[in-house]
């Protein structure tokens, strides 16, 4: 019961300020995000508004990076069984600057489980804009995780 109460408290804290942050982020065109300084470095980065561009036999992703804070909550059912971890994401800002990075030929795409690269390209054509966690290695995008921001 305690993990459920803890999860509900964390969720309420994040949900109260989430709407205001998104509104402020979309209205602040000159707001600089920390993520802008590290695009291309071997690391993990959050991105949205992803588009695909083909250039001279290579695929390049165009995107706006986002600063997202992450946390982990332990949740279980009402009986205290089936305990599992859930990632919690809190959006800080979305960069107004468009970035680009080459997509590795053998990149991996994940949602709840591993998907094909074709599934990723289809998700780019959907009307809803998603957030993705991009993993960079040797100046290329090696893996992409679709993230659900609540």
C-alpha cells in the first residue's frame, strides 16, 4: 500500500506543474535548453519533432532536443505483489533550435519492446508528435526509445 501512496504523491507533484511547463516551453522561443550544448556527443538525449532527411546515401534525423528529468518509481498492485519499476519523465524545455544527426544503418528502435526500423519510420508519419530518447555512439544515433510523457 505504501508504494501506491508514494507513486500517487509523485504523480500529483509532477502533474500539477506539467501543463504550465509545456505551455511556457511552447511560448518561450528564446529559451535555451541545456541539451543544445551536447548534441552529437556520445550520450543519451531526448528529442521531439523528428523528421527524416536523406542525404547522399545516408539518413539524417532533424529534431528539436528536449531537457527531460527522469525518475524511477516502484509500483505494485493493491495486494503488494507484482512489484515493478516505472520511469517518470518531467519535461523542462524544448529547444527552438533544429538539430541534425546521422542515423546509424544498424540502429535499434524500442517502444515497450524492440521494434523494427520500419516501425520507427512509420511512427514519424503519425499525426501525434512523440518524444524519443536517442543514444549516440561515434557521432551517430545507435538506438531510439519512444517515451511516453504523462
